[in-house]
C-alpha cells in the first residue's frame, strides 16, 4: 500500500517561528525534507510566500535553489505572492481598545506628511487550502508547515474524506485547533540540530 504525501509550506510561518529554537536559528529545507522522507517519500512539496515585487537577487537565488533537485536542492515548487501594503498609522490597544495614532519620528511641522505603511503577507493561506483541495485525489497524507487556524475548515474536510494530516511545525504559534486534528506532529525543535543550516 502506498502513502503519497503532499507537503505544503507557509514560509512566513517557518521563518518567524524558527526563533523558538534560538534567536538566530537557521534551518535547511534540504535537510528538513530529507528528515521527513525517512518516513516515506514526499510526492510533491510547495513553498508559499509573499515577496517584494520585484524580489531581490538574494530571494531569487534562494527560490531557484529551493526548486533544484537533490542532491543540490530540496526540489520544492515555489508559489510567490506580492506583499500587500496597508496603512499602519492607526492601531488599537488590545487591552483597552483605545485608538493609538502612530507617527514617524522624523516627521516635523515643516516636512510633508510621512505616511506609515505596513507590508503583510496575503494569499498564502488561500493558496495552501486551494492546493490541498486541488490535489486531494493525488495524495494520502497532507504534511502541513503552518500554524494558522484559518486552515481549519480545509483540514476538517480533508480529515473527513480520509486524508491523514501531519504537522511539521515549531513549538510556538501553532493553533491548538490544528494540533488536535493532526494525526501526527513533527516538532522541529526536537530535531533542530539535525536540520540546522551549516
């Protein structure tokens, strides 16, 4: 009996959560894929992320390496979305609900208005859910590297139709709703030395 495995990666999640190991921890996607394949081959892997438009040369080089086949690279398909810009000059206090106005420290009465923006990741969760459903006839196990509970409806549907769900995550920022529905959780922190970048 075969167990075809699809690995979907929220790159922003892995990048931000890696600090749960140490402040400057870096891991290798090639080593991580090799570690996961000890439990069987991965049929297909996707790396989803939001990037600057155009991406930097370093980003381009990294994405090219991700797509490279072993032994040189991890053979991961990249799906890249543009970062979205949103206004960041107004925020709300989480505790008391008071609106807080933010301003640039270089703003003065004699300079033009400095607009404050924030770049955010958009499209990745929808991309992950879409890929998991588009390919549902092609895999038995979904390996998910994301901690986002926004994926819960897709995960519940896949579980109901008999798909196994495995999480490959760090020990921080993982929705307990996802954890409770996973058939297995690979805690990266537990084998972080094995996959550390050189």
